[in-house]
């Protein structure tokens, strides 16, 4: 499954490219917000946490073959980083990937997460030859569930209290799409 991958991805309004060290400030500006990370397993980032995230993302770019694509999402019209999204090979033997995303609150509600999620699915199916791509979210994270649905993913399960996050047991919705369903 080691295929040449063509980055950046381009959509109508977005450029989705590898994270670089100089993204630190733009990523930190939202990763430190408690509202943004409300449903994430992590607490609002310290600057050091964000630097570690960026360093890890950059280190993983060197893997051969790559199993992790943590990517910066740039709004073309402003040449501004508005968030990050990721595609990870969750089960390479079975050609399964996992996607995730997190955006700056100033840019929510304009369809950017959906546009980027569709591009990640194309990366997974068309470039990486994946068979199945999954994503998960807290059922209370209505926006995230909606992004998955709009990207064509189907709800496969609702796991009850399967993760301990920020002092509480949380439920998880599992969404997935198969290569045969990707348009
Ligand atoms: C969840 C998140 C990615 C959505 O990003 P976004 O760019 O606002 O999403 P989109 O604009 O593509 O919206 C997709 C759909 O969800 C809906 N939606 C988005 N946020 C919503 C919310 N808080 N409540 C209800 N619906 C919401 C939109 O209205 C849209 O549906 P529609 O086209 O039928 O109106 C963004 O809010 C975010 O980064 N949250 C913080 C990080 C996070 O929780 N990531 C996911 C972890 S699983």
C-alpha cells in the first residue's frame, strides 16, 4: 500500500497541506480555546502542547510508508490557517483509515469542515487505496456528526460510556464509509 501521495489537496475554497513549524501560532490560537476542545480528549493546549503536536505531525511526515497525515487547512481567500484535519491508517492490514478535524471557531458554520472531510476521503480512497474510512464523535457534538453525514458517512454504532474524558464517561458514535460508496 505504499503509494506516492500528492499533497497539497485542493478543494474549491481550501488548500490542505502538510503542517509546518511556522503553523504554531495559528494552530495555537484555537487549540488553546476550551470551547474548541470541548469534545476532544485533550484539555485546552498550552503553547508547549501545541508545539508538541506540531513536532509530532512533522516527524510522522517522514514515515515510509506514511500512516499519519495530520494536515493544515488553509482558506485560499485569506491565505489563513483555519484548522487541522487528519487521516490516519487505523488498520493498515485491512486498509482502514480514520479521519478527524478541529477548526478555529471564527470559521465554524461555513461548510469548511465538510469540504475538507470530503477531500480527506478522496485522499484515503483514491490516493491511498483504502477500503473503509471511519470517524468517531461524542453524540453531543452535533456539528461533528453532521460533518460525517454530509461527507457521506453512515452511522454504524453508538458505544455507551466507552471513554473517560475530562472526568466523565462519554458515549461515542462510530461513522464509516466504504470505497464502493465514495462518489
Ligand atoms: C465540529 C466542527 C468540525 C464543525 O465544523 P464546521 O466547519 O462548522 O462544519 P460545517 O460548516 O461543514 O457544518 C456541517 C454541518 O454541521 C452543522 N453544524 C455545525 N456545527 C453545528 C452545531 N454546533 N450544532 C448544530 N449543527 C452544527 C452545520 O449547520 C452543517 O449542517 P447543514 O449544512 O445541514 O446546515 C467544528 O465545530 C469544530 O472544529 N469543533 C471543534 C473540534 C471538534 O469537536 N472536532 C470534532 C471532534 S470528533
